[in-house]
């Protein structure tokens, strides 16, 4: 029986240069999709999947990410005095319980594998989840919950996967599939960002992982890979004989908020899925399209 997963790591140290000047002062994860910052969707997904401990791997200037989930007594009191009870709830709902939140700094931008390694002491010796907030998923069951359910059955390492077009394999970690069972696949290898002609498949890792703490040992070797960065994909690949890696073709639609087009697409998709504004957005979108 696999151990329950209670901790999640959120690598959010990136500079967000693709979103300058918006990210000159504000972390890119604090930019809203409809009515909530990107990071809040990731944390809500984790909470809905039973995660109780939240670890942010940040860099200088990104402290606002953790503050967003801490108690803000002064703001609550001000809103209360104004009789704004609905707003008080909005502020309180986003507050994580005392002691459930930690941040650690990644001092140098050495890659995703290095960012995850920075969380080793906070994670300790237990399986843990990793969520890349840029990958936003609209689904019936939270994407992380879907992969945790699979992990409970198969153990080892589990990642969310999606079929991408071959010309995009150089943007993702790609699975070398040994067994395709439909929704679930087993990999015999992984390659980080292969060129289309070298890609072993078109099945790409999406930013949801369940990992074994043994991965910290491998990441601790600080071996550089693609882009001269320490790659999580490479660490998982080197452990694949010992720890089987499964990919889940999750139910739901993924939006890549790390690109400008993906960010706009996510805003529209999440607005259309939003209970309160969905109906008002539809005619607006139609109107805009008719003017093109
Ligand atoms: C990272 C991982 C990659 C994964 C991707 C998912 O790449 O290194 O394996 O497929 O996230 O979004 P990045 O997008 O940070 O370059």
C-alpha cells in the first residue's frame, strides 16, 4: 500500500520574463485568471486532493506568493467594520491553516530539478506532490486527485500526461512508453524536451507529479541536462528501473499559462466555466468575434 500524500511542492521561483512588464514587481503567479491569482488555483487543487502542507520554492521578490495565503487580520477587520461580510469570507477562504505553509528560496535558477531539491528538508522522507501552477487544468475531478488515486494503486512515480502534436515535443518531458493501458501508461524512459525527430513518443508530462523522496538523492548530484539545467525528468529517468513511472492521461483540459496566448486562452476558458459570469461572457465573446 502506498503511503498517503500530504505535502505538495510548488516551484514558483521563475522570473516570469515572458510576462514583462507585468512581472516587473508582481510575481507572475499572482496575476489573476478571471478573479483569482494563478497560484490560488494550484493551491485549491491541492487542498481538494487532500494536501495539508504547502511548500513554495520561491526566489527574491516573490514573497507575496506565500503572503497571499497567510492571515491578514488588518484587512479582515477593515472589511468587517465596513460590513463587507462576503469580502471577509473571500479573504479568509484563501488563508491556509497556521503551520501548513512554508517557503524556501532557490538561490540560483538552476532548473526544475534543483527547485524541487530545494524543498528536501521540508518534505522529509515521505512521498510528495509537485504542482507547476502554469499548467492549469479544468476538470470534474481535480487533476492532482486523479493522479493521487492512481498512485495509491501503483506507487512509484506518477505524472500527469497529455498527447501533444509532434512539433511540440521540444517543450516538454516526453515518455518512452512500454505499456499503454489506455488512460494509464507505463514508461521505460523519459527525455526532457527532445526534438520532434528524436522524441520516443508524443506523450508529454504536464505539471503534476507524485514523487518518492528518494528522488532528492539523485537530484542532489546536481547533474545538468537539457538547457544546462538540473532536470526533474532526468532524475526520474535514471530511477525508472527501481521506481516504476506511470503516466495518467487525466480527464480535463489543460491550459499553459506560461505563454501569452495560453494565458489569454485560460482566462477565456475559466471565465466560461465560472458559475457567475459565464452567461454574461458568452454574448460578449460573440460580439467581439463578429467585429473581426
Ligand atoms: C517543465 C518540465 C517538463 C514538463 C513541463 C510541463 O518544463 O521540465 O518536463 O513537461 O514543465 O509544463 P518547463 O515548462 O518548466 O520548461
